[in-house]
C-alpha cells in the first residue's frame, strides 16, 4: 500500500441546483494547477456516512465560478472554499482512502472505497474549514 500527501491545494464545494436531484459537488486539486477531482455528495457538510459518486475531472474555473451552467444543466453556488492537503492511500494503483486536511492540519472529510462503492465520512474538526 502506498501513501501520498499533496502539497497545499485549493478546494471548493458547490451547491448544484436546477437539476432533477440537487446535490453538492466537492472539488479539489490533486496538485497545484491541476484539473479538479470531483465528487457528488447528497449533503454538505458531511455529518454522517453518505454514499458519494466520483465524477470526471472538472475545469479549474469552478474554484471561482458561480452561476448558470451551459446547455441548461442548472446552476452552481459556492457554499465552502479553502485550502487543504490531500492524503491518498492506495493499493495497486486503486484509491481506497482519501482525506482532505484543512489549513490547520486537521482532517475534515474522508472518502473511502470498499468493493467499488465510495462513501464520504465526516471527521471531527477542531475548527471548521473556511466558509463563505
């Protein structure tokens, strides 16, 4: 099993409405300047174990963008933003455990994969991540 801790990167949570199932998109850089790794979550902040869905990489513009999405795909509004470090534990190249750490060095959410199913897990915070 290998372990990787990123340098400090940016993250954002967008509330996506105007679609059949409104949801939250958690997006973060894997490394400074990279496209955004994205997860669809049914709630934010994560207060219980919840199923989540890994989506394809998204454009970096979503770190700042709020508003309508082209081709009538709803709109997004930023609900949380900050910097973090991403710790990834993997086995034979497949991620099994991803933690996002806030700028104070405290983990605030964990994404786990078991049997191909991803779950977001709340982590106790000493202080909340920056919110807008």
